C-alpha cells in the first residue's frame, strides 16, 4: 500500500503548500483529506506509515492537537511529501514557532515565517499587501494623508507619529501606499490624496497579515498606557466567566460596536489626529469541561 502512494505524495506538495498555513495540524489534515479523496480506503494509520511514522494513530493525535510534532517528525514529513527549498524551511520554522514557549522566541520565529511567506508569493501585489500589514505605521500614514494640512515630507510625518518612525520608513511607506493605490499624487499640488481603494487580501496571505497586524497594534496599545496621559486614551478591561454560547453573543456585540465606531468616524469633520481602537477578547483559562 505504501508504495502505491508515492506518486500521490509527490503530487500533493504541488497543490497544498506549508506556507499557506499558520498551524501544522491544519496542513496535515488537508494533506490527508486530499490523498483520501484520491486513494480508496485511505486511513490515518496508513497516512502515518506513508509519512514515515509507526502504523498507529500518532499523526491523527498531532492533527487533533493531542500530540506535538517534533522537528525530527517534521523532517520525516518533508521527505515523504518531497517538500523543497522555501516551503521546507517554512514548515520547519512553523513547527518551532508552534512549539516555542517564550514570547520572545515566538515573535522571532513569526517574523521568520513572514519573511519566508513573502518569498513564497509569486505575485508582486500579494508581496506588497503582506508588507503593508507587516508594520503598524502604514495604515497610520494613510490616515494622515487624508487629514487637512498633511505634508508629504518624511520629516513632517515623523514629527506627527507616535511612536516615532524613521524618515526613510515614512518615505518607503508612502511609496508602498501609492503602489497599492491606497493614495495618489496630485500632480498640480505634488501632494497625496486618498483613493476610494481599500486593501483586500486573498486567502493566500490573509491569516499571516491579520496575525502580524494584530501583533503590532497590540504592542503599541500596551505602550500607550505609559506614553499617553489618561485624558488622551481610554483603556479598560473586565474579567468574566461565561459559556461558549455567551462568548458567541459577546463576539456579535463587539462586531456591531466596531461597525458603529466606523460610522461615527466617517462622520467626523476636519479630523486632527489618528487613533487606533483595539478590541481584545480572549480566554484566561481552558474549559473546565475538557
């Protein structure tokens, strides 16, 4: 049976790539389902054997999050699926990222994942979209462009952003925003104006972009507690015990609230500052029913 699947494994790596994922369990599950659709009677035990593991439910446990995948195990999978070059490095890094316990290690490894993800993208547009979300100040500078009195001089931009960025970063940010058609240069005034274009990422980079963006903005939000007086910020928190059903209800209310904030902001006349609103709702414990 094992030899019958060699050609299938060579083929699957052309359709399902590790760099599409931020969870190796989801990658393995999609690989399994892809092969199962093409090989009658395929099972998780056969799948484990094809990947170089013992004929047990070991891979199924990894997919269900009941067992960690080691680097040595990842190398077996890489060899079995004939994963090459950047995709190989990506999967190895993804395993290290998910297994890392220290926040500093996870941040370093995620930055590495972003770099490898960018290299795996064939579209220049997608690379630019991923770059847009890689730094917190790109959306901020775009908002500045739409404000009265905006000056495209990078040194002016630096003076009006907190935390500070470098003039070279501001210059490159303007170039990126123009490339993505999020801003346009008015040839008469040599200044920039906002377009009606909004950045919309495809599935290929959406998960990476969202995680990176939230990482950056949450970091800045944490620093705002010390960098701004309480009259310039509004930071609060509440701790509650709830069920899954109530979680879903609260998540819906947050979505409604976020849309309402956008409506209020759009009605604002003559804006003079750029603000960031982060809404964080996350678990402090595991379910006591598990």
